[in-house]
C-alpha cells in the first residue's frame, strides 16, 4: 500500500472572508494557504517548531487564477517541492468547484533557537518532508506570470 | 517643483495582528501591503476601478526579511515598477524602526466589465502610473529567494 | 413532521483565529457568531436584506463561559428569542466538545432603504422568524453577568 | 495637576475592515475595542497579565449607534466603570467625525494562574483601575436597548 505524498483538506469559506469586491480577499486567501500548510504538517507528523528552533516563512509566490467565492468549501492541497539543508518549499493549491483558483509556493526556513539564524533541519523533519515531496514536473511552469505584461 | 514617485504612509500595528509566534502574522502583512497600495492609488488620484472594469491581483511575490512586531507603527512604501498594456506591477515595502522587513511585488490586471478578461488600461490610469514609476535598478535583485535553498 | 426551530452547523476553527493568549480571540468569536447567524438565515429561507432595506446589528450581548481552542470544530446554534415590529433578537451559542463556550444575543434591526430608519419587517420575514422562535424560558437567565462583580 | 481618568487614542481604519455591507464589520469593531482597551492598560501602567494570573473577557455588551466607515480615523475612549474583587468593567467608546458610533462594556476577570478560577486582583492593579474609574452617571442609560423592540 502506498500513500499519496499530497495532503488534501476541505476548508470552510466564511462570509467575512469576502471583501468589498464580492470575492474572498487576497490576503485572506493567504490565511487559507497557511491553514492548509499547518494541517498538512500536523497530518504528516512533522515535529512542531520548538526545541530545534522556530520555522518561518521567508518567501511567498502566489498566482491567483480564479476568484474564490463564499458559498462552497474550498479544497486545499499541499506537498513539498524542494528540500534544502535549512529550508524547504511547500506548494499549495486552492480549488473551488473542481477548478484551480490559486497556486502558491512558500519557502520555509528552519531557524536556530539560539541566534535565530538558519540552521539545518533535523533528520526526522527531513524524513517527513521527503515522504511528501513531489518534484515540480516542469520548473518553468512554476514561475508565476508576475513578471510579464501583455 | 518635483514630487517623489514613491508613496509613503504610516500604518498602525494592532495587537490582534500578532499570531501565536509573537510576531505580526504573514497573511496579515499582506493586509498591510494591500492598505499601502490602496492608499497610494487614492493619493495618486487613480480612478477607482469601475466603469472601465475591476482591477484584480494576478500574482504576488513576497520576501520576508525581518519580523514585524506590535508596538511601533510601520512605514509603508509603494511605487510602480512596470507598466504593460493591461496590467502593471506595484512594489511595496514595509519598514519598522527604519529597517526593511518586507518587499512585495503585486501584478494588478485591469479587467473588462463586460467579460472579465484583461483589457487595456485607460490613458488617465496609465498617466497616473507613469508619474509614479521607478524602474527596478537591477531586475535580478528583484527575484525573491524562493527558489534557492542553502 | 415537525422541524426544529433551532439551526445548527459545524464551524472550522483556524489556527489564525488564535491570539497571543493561546485561545480563539474574543473578537474572532464574534465572527463565528456572525457566520452562524448568516448560515441560519440562509437555511431558513429568509429573504436577503435588500429592497425592503438593509438589516443591521443594533446591540450585542455576549457571555464567554469557556475558552474555544484550535483543534476541534465548533458547533454553532441559533434561534430567534423575540420578534418586534422593526427588529428581532437572535440567540447564538457556540459549543466545543459538547461544552457550551459562548452565548450571545444580537438585536437585528430592519432599516428602510429610503432613509435608513427602522422600518417594519415584511410579513414573509416575520413568518420565517416565527417558525424559528423559541421564547427564552427564563428571561432573568438571559442577562449576561456583566453587571455583577464578586 | 490632575490627569483625566479617561484614555483616548486615534485608530486607523483599514480598507479590509469593511464587509460586504460597505461599513466596518461588527466583529472587526470588537477588534478596535480590544485595541483601545489594550493601549489604555499599557498607558495606565497596569501590570501585564502574568504571574498574578491571566485576565479574560467574561462578558461584552455593545450598542451600535452609527456605522463606522473607511476613510477617517476613529477616536477610541476607555475608562473604568466598576471595580469588584476579582473583576472590573471597562467602558469603551468609538467616535468618528466627532459622532459616537459604538459603546461597549467589557467585564474582565482576573484568573488564578494555578487553577484558572477568579482570583482577587493585586493592590497595584486595583490602584491603577481606581485612578481611571468614572462611575456611570446613570446606570439605566447603561443598558443596551437589546431587550426592547418597537
């Protein structure tokens, strides 16, 4: 039996997640992304940040493909796309009604509890990450279209 | 007399902006970024999104350099780094105590009110953007370190 | 067949709902209360606020009996406790792990779209409210303990 | 020289504080109330909750007199209206454009760090509260209109 490296969960959308534009606010979507990642790490049995130091978000890339609306739960997906010595990248996706609405890569850095500087991850954290890693099939496709203007 | 292309404003940090990690939450920082951009567009006299169609965030790149903490106001900065036919890029920065904490590029797309597809910006919006544009000095330096792991 | 006048729903708690005190923030609990009321009104088939005028919260009484924590969904309950000519009262409860954590009464006022002043509710809205009304068994028990100090 | 028992501060309203109704959301107003109380306690030199135990909100009474809108800072006011043995009441007000928008009483309970039960406040906390107490002039006027329907 094999388990999927990918974590999935359903997330409720709240009426208050909407902004004046009548869709779920962009910053609030970052909260949903955070929720998916957090639930993934718990489900995967990753040691909580602590003795071995805190873990912080160093960088975030987001592409908003479609609006998310109030009324239907969102499906969140997360997996690991790359693993370094002191940091790793989590890919997140949010779907609604079966349609991809948002893709986001977050670079998470493991910090030393002593001096707050990047510090190597423990072997156990690395093992968890490796069990849930799916290399990006095409790294070009990864690039948010942020830099191009029509 | 010349005016600076850059917009700056002070933003209060709320106690509730903090998360369990004892710093201002990453997603909440996106709310502060949004506030800077919105106040900049108003200060610059940009026509509000409307008849000419809504404007939406298509992509977001964020680099978190330092934690933001409760207790001191944040200085927000925003200017335009590139202008296309149907979209433009806003660079945002948040500083606290004179130290750069966060850089973020947001790609904003102008949509048609009719079919919701990207549509050319009006001349008046373009003029506002051009008056507040500062080309990125070194586009390589722009790239968040998202893709590299030590 | 009879239906219960009471509406119930499960609500996810998000990690970000917690504040520095390690429990779900009080103001955020008001967001959950709002979500319960909104979902109740939709489930009951209440006409959305609109032509007949907006509906606003005029007063809120809340008693916090127990902390709500991240990790387990919350059960929300709502029903109508009193109906006037231009306003009505919704009782909300939040439970976690079968334990009552919060009770709240919200007075909702029906406003005129013309002048924004309280205006009589439509017969159809009144009928919906009456179908979901449960008079408070003991109006003394209603009073939050706000005014008494030991 | 006398100092006013009342604390006042200016609070920024964020665009994202608005909900679909085009005004600052009710639950978000509770966040502003919390911010006023917190800043008051700091300004008054109240010992932070801690060794002597945490302090929690037990009850909240709110009357919404007028809508708060985005565009102008809010003036927050707070003072103490009653002091018991293990708890006290804070009165908060929010004004915008010189007009009272919201009144709220919060009952705060001092808890034992040992067993989480109400425990007497320290003399120093009591002294701080007494220095900022203004008895409600007319306790009838205190009652939110929650219980009455026209």
